[in-house]
C-alpha cells in the first residue's frame, strides 16, 4: 500500500509541476541545466579542438614540400574524427541529439599509404576538421552570452538577500547603478531593491530560452558536420538494400528448388516408375497396364497443375499480359474469403515494381486466408504522384505484426529494398489494415 501511495503522489506532483507555465519551469528544469553545462564545456573543448586542428593543418601544409606533410595531415584528420566521436557523445548526453557516426573509411588496398589516401579523400574527415575550426568562435560567443545572462539574472534576482553586504563591508549604500566625480546612484531603498529583483527574474526566466537557442546552433553543427553526409547515408542504405535483394533472390531460388524437388520432380519420378511397370505388364496383362496408364495420366495432370501454380507464384502470365488488375483479381478468386479488388491506375508500372506489387498482395491475401479468421477483405491499388499505393483490409482478429521474424517482416524488407514502405495497423480484435507504398516508374 505504501508503494502505491508513493507512486500516486509522485504522479500527482509531476502533474502539478507540468501545470506551471513553461517560462517559470525552465530555470529549474534538468534540460536547461544540461544545456547550460554543454555551453560551459564548449569553450575548453573548442580551445582544444581549434588548437589541435590549426596546429596539425599548419604543420602538415608546411611539410607538404616533403613527403612528411601527407602523414601529418592524415594523422590530423584521424584525430579530428576521434574528437568528432567525443563531440557526438557529448551532444547525446547533454542535448539528447542522436547523431550517427559518419560513413567508414573506404580503404582500397593495404598498408599505410592506402589508409592515408582514404583519410585524405574522405569528405567526412574534412567536415570534422571544419567543425573543429568553426566551433571555437561559436563556443566563445555562446559561452559569453550564456554566462553573462545566467550570472546577472541570478545575481539580480537574489539581490534582496545580499544587498546588506555593501553598507556593511564595502562602505556604500548598495549596488552602484551610476557614478561619476560628482554624483553616484545606488540601489538601496526597498523600491529599487524590488525592481532590481524583478529585472533579475526576467533575466532568469529568459536565460534558459536564450541558451536553448544557442544550443540549437550546436545541434545543427553536430548533425551537419559530424554525422554522415546524405550521399554517404544513401550509399550505406543502397548497400543494405542490395544485400536484402540478394538474400531475397537466394531465398526465392531455394523455395523454387524445394518446391520442384518435393513436388513436381517427385511426382514425375513416380510417374516414370509407373509407366515402366505398365510397359512391362502391357504384354502379360493389358487390362492392368491400362489401369496403370490411366493412373499415370492423372499424375501428369497433377504435376502440370503444380508446375502452373509454381510458375504463377514466380510471375504469372496474366500479370505480364493483362497487368495488375487481372492478376490481382485472379489471386483474389483463390482466396479463402470473398475479396473486393479495386485497381485505379493511369498506366502500368515497370515490370519490377509490378511484380513486387503482385507478390505483396498475394502474400497479404495468403495471410488473410491462413491467419486472419476474416469474413471478407478488400484490395485497393492506386497512384499518388510518384508513388504506387497498395492497401489490403480484412475484418479478422487482428494482431498482425512485422516484428519477431514474421512473414510481414520479410515482406517489409523486400519492399524496403526498392525504397518502399510497409505500414501495418492491426489492433487486437481487428480490423487489419496493411498499406504498402512503392516508387512509381511507368513502363
């Protein structure tokens, strides 16, 4: 009971705290203090980075007349990459900015020369060197602004608590606001002390937002200079997609080989054996041989149907000849539940996208037949600008998920390999709505 009471009290206190206006909460929030700590650390870090970068570049450029300049520059860039990793960690801890590491070096060959060449060719290394140079003047500016506003704000806000120091220890009436050879103005009466505290309150309330604005620039610098470039991120994504495509193709080949080996091939082997026996019995017992030939004829029909089903699963002829509308209608006719198909396309997409769209709907309708427990389903296909949209809806039990190595996870990987997206909305109890988005390229 005590634990429950404590949890409830904590939630109640947190709810009341969030009712306080953001301007009053900001000076006391942990986020504001973390951002202020980031700015404070920025100055010594900026001095270190700037000194290192300028020293290494200067020495390396000066030694380029000899071969020694190349390894010095490469070492300088490598050090900047190391400092960049520390800066990303500092931004992650104090600003909550998740910045991925830049693309790794692409070293072509072995040895120190290959490594130095890769380092000097790496755009991310030069961006991190640029960060080390640019961050220093910005850290000086943000440090001065943040410390000035923070110290003046809290000093003026608490002035009523320490203004007595001046008459007691400094020999003056209060904080001096103005003074020259003939006249001096001090903040010493109750009204002036109160106004001073109110001004300090304004400074204190405004300072977290000023610091937040300063750190927004830091966020942009860290993300833009210390993270992966768009081109590098795209290359990594394409390499990953290429691996998915290769794995998918290999899995399809294994599936086709397994289906042929376990299905049509085994049936054709049995058929050959039956025909051999029938041939031997033809002279001795024509009636028994006729029965065996008739049975073999049935086996031929079954094998042909299996081969048709296998070919239809790879790429059906109706898809090539008549397009998605007819092909998806054929798939829907074989589904275990009634399916309404609505295809609204101005033209046919390229065969690769058309094939993936057909495979996607086929797999989703198979899931509806096997797992959904649905009474009906609908398939909608349409085009939005440069995207091909597919949507399969059923009124089944729901609970479909792309996690845990399910068939939907493999389908999402296959769609993602061509820059597509698969979104599953399947609450427990249904209905299930699966939306696929593929790039549109007209045939």
